C-alpha cells in the first residue's frame, strides 16, 4: 500500500496538481497534431521556466570547434562508427536546411536548438555518449517546427509511437523532460499490469539517452536553465529514474533494470558542477541542479531520498543504502527549517505554492512510513494541518500624521492575498489588495486629509482558500 501510494505521488511529481489530467499535444501520422489528456501528467511544471534565450543571444563560439568538426573527431578516434557519423551529419544538415526554409517563431526555435548544440560542441562537451540524446532532440525539433503547431510556454508534447515526454521552453524549442518522462514511467507502473507494456517501451527509449557523466550513467538536460548552461543534471530526475527502473524490475522481473540503475548511482557521489553531492557536517545534501550548489530545494531533496531508499530496499545495493543514509541524516536536520509554523518553504525564505506544499507533504508522509523518523512524521502532520488553517494577520501601524504619505505595516503568517479597507465613520477613504509572502509587509496609502480615528480592516485569503480578517484603529494627528 505504501509503495502504491508513492507511485501515485510520483506520477504527478513534475506536474503536481491532482486536478484534471493535463492536455498534451501529440504529433501523429501525416503530421497531424491532436490534443489528449494524459492521466500521468497534470498541473504545473515542478521546475520553473528557464530564462528565455533567443537564438541571436547565444555567445560567440570558438572557431576551432564546431558540430561538424567534433563529429569528425569522434569518428577519427573510433568513438562512433562510420554509419553513426553519416547519420548524425545528415541530421545536422537537415536541421540547418529546415532553418533556412522556416520563418518567425519556427525558425527561431529550431535555430535555438542548433545553437545549443553548437555551444556544447564549442565547449568540448560533445561526447559520444551524449549524441543519442542531443540528436534525438534535434530531430524532434526539426519534426515539430516544420510540421507541428505553435505552442504555449510549458506545453507538454509527445510524438505518435513514442512514450517520451517533451516540454516547450520558449526560445529553446522543445526539450526532453527527463523528470516528466520518468515520472510518467512511475505512473504507468501504478496504473497496473495493463499499462506495463507502455512502461517497458518508455524505458527502452530513455535508457539509451543516458550519457557518461561522473563515472556512471546520467540523464542530462541540454538547454540553458535559470543561469545554468548545458549539459547539466538533477538529483531529483536521476532518483526518479532509479525509482522507475526499480518499478520496471518489479513489473517484469528483469534484473537488467536493477543493473542499469546501479550504473546510475555514481553521480550521487560526485560534487557539483559535475555531480549533485554536497557534503555537510552531518551527511550529504543532494542538489536539484548540478550548477546551483546553493539552491536547497526541499521537495527535490526528499524525492531523491525516496528514490535512493526504494532502489536500495529492492536491490540490496550497499552504495545506494549508504547514499540514502547520508542524505537522510542531513534531511532530518534540515526539514524543521522549512516549517514556518503556518506553511512550508520551497527553499529558504521562499514559500511553496499550493501544489508544491501538497507535493512536499506527500513526500514527507512517504519518508515517515519508510523510516518512522519523528521529524518526517511530525512535519508532515504540520503541513497537512496548514491546508485548513487560516492566515493570521496583525496590524502593526497605529499612528499617522495628516496630509503625509502613510505606510500601514502588518504581520502575515503565510502567503496570502491581502486586502485593506480604511474607513472613517461610514465613509471609505481607501481600499486596495495585493499578494504578500509571510512576515512583515506594508501597504503604502495616499495622505489622509482629515485628523481623527480611522478603522483599518485587513482580510487575507491563503493559497488553500482559507480566509481571515482583523481590524484596528489608526490615530491620525496634525
């Protein structure tokens, strides 16, 4: 029962809303695009949209390395076969030819993908093991932008005959959603034996797309993201891959899935920017982004631990068990710091959205059931209670001067939409509303023209829809 509940949670790990299934645009035979609801992809993306990077904003590339010269070099040193060299070269030439025929958004998006590929080559990162994923991305973008419809930001897309999940990042084309694809695999397992064939198909596509990184197999991302340049990776997506491979072993009894998962462990032992391991006084913190060692994102850390635990539990792999133990020791110390007393934090100082709050609550519940650690169980209970607890508002400003700009300060317990109404007797003199995070904040109001006592009405609605109000008086003097 525990394992089944976890899979249901992981099925929406990328898109954590548990509302209706998300629409996916599928490019089918004869270049016909259809929209269908995918029950394994729902809600907003768990990772924020990357900074938009236009094709004309890419940095200049060193003259000595190009995609063509790097492919030729890999062929010369026998890292790829003659057939592979010809195939990749033809794919690249076809993409460039398509760029010249396209215009507007289509040309810009396909150009951005080839520019990313150019930059990876220029940086000396175009290795043989990365070619399958990079050229799959290039081919899919050429197919989409020459035959598919225009897309809205964050739209998930798939292709007929393939189980892979892609996502549109404006200015960078469609990119393989590693976490989304592995999360879908977990969802297919949770759906039951009738969906196991699709689980097998998805993993048969994903496994060859892993690259050699940090001494093992790693599923990378190949686009600019929030300050990070490709190729980069994520502990969360890698651990969800471990989870998916573990579930495939349970579904099919094929030990090869566990062998592949064991080859995906080394990245958890290596520090950034290559790996995702940050040593601490107590153990290890695993990173959401290999390029951002300072980004301590709680939901990503907890999901990484779940993936490591379940793989270690099923496989008996001693390295996975040690990696889990090191992360568990650190997480037990860190988790209370993400409890504000009224809501959860996404990372230090930044509150979760409702979807992320629900997601991290579920992850804590799963770790509670696996470890029986009080900190996971208690924090999960707190977070669950916060879903029905209204915000707390406290008025902090009691005095002001007539005809002078005034700031009305207040303290808020959790992220909420807060409204203010100022009245004097039966007359309303000012009203407005805005969104505010937890802590002390303020409304700036225009000068009040008459001295006397005013009533300040504050009302707040939190992300879960809980409502609260308070009021106080403001003494305005000359």
